[in-house]
C-alpha cells in the first residue's frame, strides 16, 4: 500500500452495527461504541471535521452503504442509477468494505459507550 492510499484510508470513518451497538471506526484505530445510530453518525461527522478533510460511510444492518458524505474533499461519485448491476455492485462493495473494517485487529473501546 502506498503512502497516498494509507493517508486516504485514515480519513475514512465507518459507522456500522455490531454486537447490538453502533460502532464508529477509522481503519487502524479502535472503534468507539454508541447506543444509537444517530449518535454514531454525529460522532463520525465530528471526527471527519476534526481531521480537516475526510469522508464518513454509514453501513446498514446488512452491510450495504446507506449514506456517505465528505468534508473538504472531492465527493465520491455515485454509480450510474440506470445500470441493472448498480444495486448489486453497491451491495457487494458495501459488504467487502464492512468486512475489511470489522476484521481490523483494533478492539472496540468499551469506555466510549454513549447512552
């Protein structure tokens, strides 16, 4: 992995459901745990703004990317809506990305549970 790719990966914050809670995680970092999706998304957005540039990705319960946004960087291009394969490709990409983030060896931070 080159330095450019490593830098970009560090600026992506993922929000996903795991073990009955919502986790906010940057690759290579420990996840923060929240009781609601709303709180987790707010924390992800705040984290991206704190980094001065980046993106957040919200995964649904099935792993598919439900929402994403960028802050001070070029927005990710949406796949063409007219393609018959666009939905299948979106689900597959979301699943692969979520599996990669979840397999990161950094354990969740239990002390960050927000009620």
